[in-house]
C-alpha cells in the first residue's frame, strides 16, 4: 500500500 | 531508473544550469519570465513535501534539493539582485499567473488520487507544472527575438518533458509500471505546449539563423 503512494519520479 | 528518465532529469538540470549561466554571465534576465520562475518555485516546493516524510534515494533527495533551491535562487535574482533586476521585461511579462495557481488548486481539490494534504499538493504541483511555461512562451512571443541561451533554456525544458513520456512508455513495457494518469495527462498537455516552440527552434537550427517566433 505504502509503495503505491510513493512518488519515485521527480 | 532507465535511460529515458535519466535523460529527462539531466535535460531538466541542464535547462536550469543554462538559465543560471545566462543570468550569471550576462547579469541580465531579459527574455526570462519571472512569472514562470515563480510558478516553478511553487511547483517544486509543493511537490517535494515528501523530502521530510519519505526517503527514496540519495539521487532523488539531491535532485529535489537542487530543484527547490535553484528555482528560489532564480526568483530572488530577478526580484532582488541589484543589477539583474534592471533588465527584467516587466511590461512584457504581464501574464496573470496567479489565475493559473487558483485554477490548478481548485482542480487538485476536485481531481486527486487520495484526499490527503500531501496528495492534493502533489496533484496541484503536477497540474501547475503543465502550464507553468505559458508566461514564458507568451513573453518570448511578444519580444519576438529570442537570445541563444533563453532559446536553449526553453528547448531543454521541453526535451525534459518529452523524455519523461518515453520513460513512462518504457516503464509500462519493462516493469509493468503504470504511471498515474494524472501525471500522464498533465505530461502530455505540458509537452504539447512546447510543440510550436520546437517547430521554430528546429527551423532556426536547420537554417543556422536566430530564433524568431511569429507574432
């Protein structure tokens, strides 16, 4: 769930 | 991280370096829209709130800090630097950019992935980034002639967006990674805004002539 919320792009 | 995203991040970084180089070497910000620079500062500050909540990588953190600090430094230079601010084209840079901020804020409150402070701010920053170049494009069109560094600045900014689209396509096929549709739609709108500029940029490059935008 947490993984989906992270914005890994700038 | 794939080659397209890295190329996108690097062209984004180069665009900022080109802009700083222009301001530093010519001590002038003529042709640069303060409104666009203010919008970018707002974009970076609202998007990178996760700097204090999530750690992704050293690369990610460094880039975020660079984007926030450089955008604030550029705004400071145009507003406050005792030499640079004199060359600011105030009468050409009249775009009512706070209307864009208002419209994007309303849109973010209505269209977002999750109703949390951070997620609404993130959606807002994505929408605002898509349209933040508008005051700059309007200023260039009004002034007609575009100096080399300013032309390159806008070119690299456009290239950054184009590489990001390639990155999303690549990630979709290689990682089965679905980029959020808010990013995709905004990214396509943002890149499309550069289409006209790119056309004239390539013509001037091909003819080895000065970049001129039609009135």
